[in-house]
């Protein structure tokens, strides 16, 4: 297993859930569940892909169990993870996104997976298991205060947490650009430019009359919007690229170049401790 984790480079986006055996005389199996963002059944060699090499995952399938019937609850991070944790449709826990984004994009969002939801980690703890979550959480953090941790993994049955609270964006990596710049591509800038030029021409021809106050207000609104957007892009890594160990922020903003290896090491260390128990 450690060989697979060390060689797999998709762990930045992998949700690792470890359940250690109970510390009693009863022999119980250990569990390790991995959830990968945006991966379809046809992406893996063990399910028939002939163009991508997924040797380590194929080995897991060969030595373990290969399931062929599964339906994802949502194509997005937050709702699919909520369903994965609870076994319920995400809309039942209020984790279904209705907007164009559909997931949390800032750590300060007050929403999250309700603490009263029954996760399989809680059920495992009731059976004497030790639990850990290593990787991406993306199911909320706080409610009314920055230290209440009402949506933190520790509120959902996990004894140990090491990972990021949101999704991993290019914005967290210095020099890799911003995904938010792509939002500008969806704005009809050319159409807006033609509209402004047309109104200016009609005003010059005396067809329509544009009040100077209205023009200045529009220009000011666009300027304020641009400034706010720029501040958001600049400050996003500082306030949202957070790496936590349990309830402590250990890196803000985190360095993402070796984040996969660090998460892998944390996972292997936890598994090793479980074996020793």
C-alpha cells in the first residue's frame, strides 16, 4: 500500500480515510477509502482504459475487489463528498449546490456538513475504530466563529485530520496563474464594447442623450468592481490556501509543490501506527 501511495501523484486531490482496527482482542479488518475528484470509471486501466497507465491502481484492483456498479451523487466536490461520507443524497444534508459554482470557494463560508449527520467515521468510532482523514475536506469549517470548528472533520467522527479545507486551485501555487481569470472569458466583453461604442456614436449624433452623471456612475462601478476582483485574486491564497493538522493551521498559504508527498507520508505514518496497535 505504501508503494502505491508513494508512486501515485493524484493524491493532492485524493480524500484519504483511514480506519484503524479496534484496540481490543477482537480481530477486525482495517479500511482505507480513497476518493478522487473528477475521475470517471473509464480513466483506469482496470476498467478497460488502454491509453492511460494506472499500474498501481490496477494492482490494487487485481489483489482486491473491483466494483462495477456505482453512481456518483454529484459531479462536484462538496456535494459528492457529503454523499460519500453519509450515504445520503447531498440535498438531504443541505450540501447540494444550486448556483453556477456549486461548491465553497472561500474558507470563511459559514455553511458545511451538519454535525448531526451520521458519517461512516462516526459509526466506525462507535465500533472501537480509530479514524483519520488525510487530504481534501471541502465540507465547511466554522459556523459563527473562526474557532468553533462546527464543520471540521473532528466534528464528524475523525480522530485525526491532516489536509486542506477547500479545493486545490492554481491560485495556491505562486506563478501558476489564477482560475478566477477564466471568469473574464465568460463575460461578453466584445458585445459590451460594441454597445458602449454604439451608445457613444448615437450620443454624438444627437439621437440619444447620455447624462454625464450616468456615464461617470457606470465608469466608477466598473472600476470598483475591477478593484474588488483584483483584491480577491491577490488575497485568495493567504486566506483560503490553508493546510491544517487537526484544528491547528500549520501552513498558510501552503506550499503545494510537495504537498502530495507530505500527505502520502502522513497517510503511511497513520497506517503504520494502526498496525502497531
